[in-house]
């Protein structure tokens, strides 16, 4: 079963096209190093909940949209290897993503798959 990195972040609506360009480049790099898949999704039906919700989780404002993304790998070991290469790649290290979104509000983590139907 694949290992999955999951991400949730808020992107200013004014930066959405710039974020999409950034994501396309990043996805190509992750895939080049061996990721099985790279998926980025923009919020379409994510109401602001009273207690919990995707927008609440990342403190999204009315001027922002939520991005939900994931990357799959063969295993945790391959994920660690691939992410090390990606983070040291000058194409990523040189990217000024801080101008595109606030990484301090990004939620991310690694997950071991247990079911695929």
C-alpha cells in the first residue's frame, strides 16, 4: 500500500494562478524523483464550519481559498529519500513560495495507507 503525504493550506485568491504554476513545477520534480502521484485540489464545496472545517483548520480568510493536496510513494523509506532530494534540488530551494502562501498555516503529515478500494 502506498505511503501518503497530505497537505492543507490557504492560498490568497489573488495568488491562485501563481500557486497552480508553482504546484505544476513542484509536482514534476516530485515525480522526477520517484513519487507515484502528485495531486493538488482547490476548494469547491468546503463550508466554514461552526467548530471544525477545512477553512477553519488553516485560518483561511474570505480573500483566501483552501488547497488540499497529497503525494503518494512506494513506502515511507522512499518518501524520505525522495523528499530529501526534492528539498535539496535548486529548483525547489530557489522557489520563493513564501510570496505565494503562508507556510506557517500549512498542515501536513505522512500517512500509512491501510485500505484502497
